[in-house]
C-alpha cells in the first residue's frame, strides 16, 4: 500500500483563522490536492471558523477564489473543486470571546444521520489553530467546556509557540490541561518538505554516509534559508517576532537536528524515536550566552524595513550564527545557520562540507582537490547534489576539476512534489506524529535561543543594515571568514 493509499478516517476538520493567509494559501489548497486524489473519505467535513461575517456560501466563494489563485491551472479540476466545496461549512465566531460557540457545538455534535457515524467515536475531530499563539489556551478551554475535546480529537498548532520559554511553557500547560501530548500536533512545515524527509532516508536507508558523518570527516555544516520577499502583510506579527523567533527557533534548528541526530530505532510509529534523538541534539547545543553571543551571531535588518513597516524598528530581519554541538559525534564541527528576508534569492539548502584528504596524492596535477560537499536543496528545485573531484578527460597530465552528481526530484520522479502542508495534514488525520515537534523539543529550542535574545536586549545594538536584493550583511561573511570558511559554494 503506498502512502497515498493509506486510508484516512472520517474527519471534522475545523480551521480557526479560516480567512487568514495560511488557511487560504496552504491549508485549503493542501486539502484540495488530497480531494483530487479521492483521499478524503465520505462524510469528512471542513469547518472554517473566523470572526468575519460570512455564510457557508460566502466562505466557499472565498475558498474557490483562493484555490484559483494559489494552484496551478493544470491542478484545477471542476469535479474535485465541487467535491471539496460541498464539504465546507463556515461559522462566524470570536475565538477570544465566549459568544457563538454553541454553533460549533451544534455542528460537530449533530452530524447528518445518513452518515451513520457516531460523532464521538467514529469521527476524528481536528482543530487547526491558524491563529496567534496567545489564543491557543483559550480555544482549548472552550473546546473542553463544550465537551468537544474528545479522546478522538487532535489539535494542530502553528509556530512559533510563545515568544520565549516562559510564554511557551504557559501555552503548552494550558493546552496540556485539555489535550494529551499524543493529541497535539505542533507544525513545523519544513519537516513536511520532501527533501527534508529525504535527508532521513539518505542518512538511514543507505550505509555509505554513516562512516563519514562525524567530526572525523565533516569539516562544517551550513544551513541557509534565504527569502526574497519582505513583510507580505504580516508586519504586526513579524515585527514582534523577528527572524530568530520566526525561523531559527523552529525551522533552522529542526533541520540542524535532522542532520546531526543519531539513528532513531525507527522512523514511524508514534514518532517518539525520531523526536527523542532530535531532543538530544537540542540539549547538546553549546549554550551561546553573554559576550559569546556578540561574536557568534549577526543581527541584520534590510535598509527599507522601517519604510515598509511605516515606523522605526530594531527587529532583525536577518540572523547568522555559529553553533556547536557538544557530543561525541560532532565536537568541534561548526554549524553555521543563516536566514533573512529581502535577500537576493529564495533558496533553502543544507551544505555538509567534508574535509579534504590529508595527503596530496596528485603532486604536479593542475587544479586541486576541492572538499566533497553534500547539498540538500529544499528550494528551488528540490533535490540533492554530491560534489566530488574528478579528472578532466584528456591526454597528458592530470587536471582535477570539481563536478557534481545531481539528483533533481523533478527529473528523477514522475510524481508531483506535494506541498509540505499537504503531507502534514494527512499525518494529522492519520495520527502520525513523527514530523511534528514535541513539547520538550520546542522548549529545548527556546532554552537555547533565549540567552541570545536576552543578550540582544541587554546590549541594544542596532542591527547591521543590508540592501534589499543583496546577499545579506557583510558581517555574516566575516563570521565564517574568521574560521577560514565561506558561505559561497567552493565546488561545482
Ligand atoms: C514561515 C515564516 O514559517 O516560513 C515565514 O513564518 C517564512 O516568515 C516562511 O516566510 C518560509 O517558508 P518557505 O517554505 O517559503 O521557505
């Protein structure tokens, strides 16, 4: 049975924040794609909840417009569109206040009799909270008061959970009063990217990398998530968060974990085996505190940020940092992380750069050995490249040149690369937690990030400026240059 054939249970999929950007750009298109594959079982309903005063039809129109906007023309099929829209209901409800919740109660409890499903036992209730994290506790409390948080229910939370360790603990405590950890799905959509999952497969379904995967042969690791866009209508949230909370605390640290973790006993099941190993990595990160923060981190802001925000601000839109993992496998290997907005290009990648041979075997050869490098490309063009040194064909002496073995998903596989949300939504419905963050992971990540935030607060230096469309601040280049390394590719 292939993954796409795995049977889904009948669900009532309730989205809080249903008119927001995430719901319309990612969640509904993701559900549509599964509808197209006939994967959503009969009786599954999608219930949009938000404050806007729309009826079922008004929301269906909004969803239809969003699907036309966010999906490729080739993906739009009238039949699938009709089937999806007919599953949709809409409730106008203020998540923060107590009014109107009885409507949700009514809808969830009174399923159409023709289904013959017991709403308490036969239907999985998914509550997707695409709203600010300070509302999470309140929503869970209301679901509990109304008896809607049944053992068959799951709650999905968007990152970042909280603003720091204490607020994240408060939120997790409030959710934990109502839902068991096995019912809580904390989304980090980077874990749903095909290439990120493939990193696990490459490492653990093959043998060739394992002997090389340590400080014995790895020189350093670079993780880059660069974006060309800026605030995109999220100024309120973003200016409060900044790049460290928005990207590093979750996406970049999660990728670092997948590169660095020990082999889990299995990938699958309830996911704890993978999550246990990721947690060990987070806990082994060398703390960055006090003056170390000044030398090991770079905070940047693009020069037109205040103009876009319509007020001055010290929030960072760029972070670069040097991390180390204090364990047997990785001691002494720097992990360089960088992320920023309004940079030259949209690109996410992991580069594992290996050491060069100790002994020069080709004296007198032209060219030189370049370090082997494994690059995992998340975007654009998901795939993997292995950079090696080869002999340039030709008579006479030996000329060494860097070449790359290239796996592009697009050309290697006929299947469409699904959007990460598509995959993650299916896992929520099936109850598979491997690709979701457990509470202890989220809190370990906050514990590591918090002293950096504290230092930046204590020593309120202005972020270094970089020009929109550039490669980012020069200080980020100096961070690596100090170690004799560079962000740029040195290989083919
Ligand atoms: C989100 C951040 O989690 O990830 C955004 O909140 C960011 O600020 C986005 O733009 C990047 O995701 P992707 O998949 O487009 O790289």
